[in-house]
């Protein structure tokens, strides 16, 4: 869009847009892997979570939260540009013609 | 003193652009390597990497698998498109990963090295190399230095082999005398010796540091320890006095540790010179004259200015050469891995230093 490549991700039915460029060395993020991640945990414990919500850069493997664009290792400073995605239904179906209708003296009047 | 034979360099047009000093081509499969092996090795060889300490995330860039199939780095057209064309790389120095330095049987290691050299010469340095952009490394098995020297001799006059390569993984530091046949051959034919990580702690090789780490992140971070030990050994054993035209390239072994190590070694030498009286100059001077480092994976402190200070401390304008490590996962992009450099320094690191070392037009 407007010269920028933006990836749209479907995470459990909700849609999220992320710039297709890693803030590190500009790798194409859309060629990375979508998976979960082990949450920060006590030594020796593995707590796998957030399946389908984490995007890993295809080069250096940095993890990004698809929902926010923020990196896992430094969410405040290192992030991917995020774009709002909405699903809208198209109004004014052009295949149906409409005609003005009015009520005049108890009669419904349709003019073509 | 050993006379250096000048290498035959045919007339070649100047190719402008970046020189990438660490690029990894792969065979299309183990069978391709086996086809260059005599029996019994052809039956014995089944490919294989280093065994342990695989990257738990991914070992190669996920976008580097060729669209037509095959391993990353196995399709020359795709490599050209993704590296040479994308970044204006004029020359790619190729370092295949044979993992031959870990085998306990030196004859097997030597056979694997020879097959990789035959394969590289027939394909990437010939069939795929119409424009001469690919320059190769002669793989040697350091388990048998005499055989390694013969392998160097076999390829020394090949116009596209520009250096000799062995792993940083070893059983003893590289200054020790058992390795001297390799250095003598490198010097005789004017070929730099590249040391590349790969089999540290694997097979017969010793893990540098206090033992086997648990995780890949430890193993991979500490690869630079082996390089530091090899460099200290090369200098203090007097290798550069014995082989005054030998040049060593430390590939993928880290960059920013160099100034601190040399300050320490120079200080030790002032007191302990008498223990190694053949070290006739300050150790740091041997590095300036004999050693080059490739950049990837370049350390990036929070402040770019700090890295530029490190470059000044290590005389990067003479010692540092750009490398990407394509197609591996920690690829350094020629356009994004470095902070903004002064134009003259950029030219030295990205092109001139490597062209001077390898004799490239």
C-alpha cells in the first residue's frame, strides 16, 4: 500500500496488519514463522503459550507479538509498525436498483 | 626462507562492488559429494553436519530455500539473485561446510575435504562461475597436516581458489608445530589461511572454554574463545616469524574482542618476552601485518559511536573485511549490519581490504 509492503495476519479469526520489514535489518517478516513462545519462566521450566500469536523474523529469529507489533525481548523500544485492520461489509450493492417510494394521501407511490 | 610463487592471475576486468568474505554454498545433496569420492569413502560417506548444538530456531534464513527446491545455498541462480544482485556483491568468497575436521579417521577427513574441493571446483568455481564472481576456499582436514599440504598443492594454481580453510574446532592451538606443513604450503603458494567455526567440541575436537555448554546460545557466543586461543598461540609460538608471508583470516570469530586481547597480550609480552624470545615485536604488530578478521556477526553496542571507537582501536581500516554469512540465520545485511561509516572506511571494509588480501581486480 502506497509503496509499503504490509502483512495481514489472521490470529484466531481476528486480523492484524504489520509492516513487512524487520526493524533490525529489514528482513521480510512475512516470510518468517508464526508460532507460540515459551513465556518467561523460572530456570528449568518451560511454559509454552500464545500459539499463533508470535511472528519470528525469517533471518535472526527475533520474536514479535502480532497483536501489538512489539518485540518480545524489548517491547518498549523494538517494535514493528502496526496497522489497523477492519473487516467491513460492502454497502450499496450495485446489482440492486432502488427507486424512491413515498406515501401520498394513503397511497404508496413508486416513481420510476 | 621459502620463496613465494606468484599465483597466476589471468587478465580480468575490474568488478566494482562489495566483497563478501563468508558465503556458504551447499551441495545439492550428499550424493553429489559422494560422486567425487573413490571407494571405500563413497560407500562410507552419508553427509552430516556437526551433530550437536544445532540452532533451535532455524539454522538458515527461512527465505533462502531455493524456489526450485534444495538446501539453502545449493542453487547458484537463487544465490546470485538473493545476495549478489540484491546487494551489489562483486565477489563472494565461498566457504563450503564439509565438517571434515571432526572425524577420528584422518584418511576419511582428508577424503571428504578432497571431494568437497573437487565438487566446488567443478560447479561453483567453473560451471556456475561464468563471470568469475565466485572465489573458493580449499578445504583441508587438519587431522593430517601432511595430507592437507598435498591437498593445498593440488589446487594451488587454480585461478578461483583464493585461500585455504579449516575449522576453529581443533585438538590443539594452531601455533603448535604439528600444523606447520599446512602453513608452509599456504606460504609457498601465497594462499591465506581462513579459520572458520564449525566443529568446536565436535568429534575429536576439544570444546574451548571450561567444557561443554548446555545450550546453543552458549556454544555459539563462545565460539570466539577458540579464535582468541588460536590467535595467541599463532603469535607466541612464532608462526609469523617462521612463516613471514603467512596471512590468517579469522572468519566469523567475532570482532570487538580483538583490542582488549591484544592490550593484554602486549602487556604480558613486556614481562614475559624472554619465555618466547622469537616474538621479536609487540604481538599487536603481528596482527596488523598478518591477520584479518571478517565482520559477521558484527557486535552492535547500544551506541554506534562505541562501535566506531572499537574500529579505531582495532585498526579496522586495515584489519576488517565485510562478510554476510549468507544463507545462515545470522546473516549480516550489507546495507543494515553496520552503522554509518565514513566513506573511506566503508570502502576499506566492504571492498579494498579483501581485494588486497585476495588479489582481486
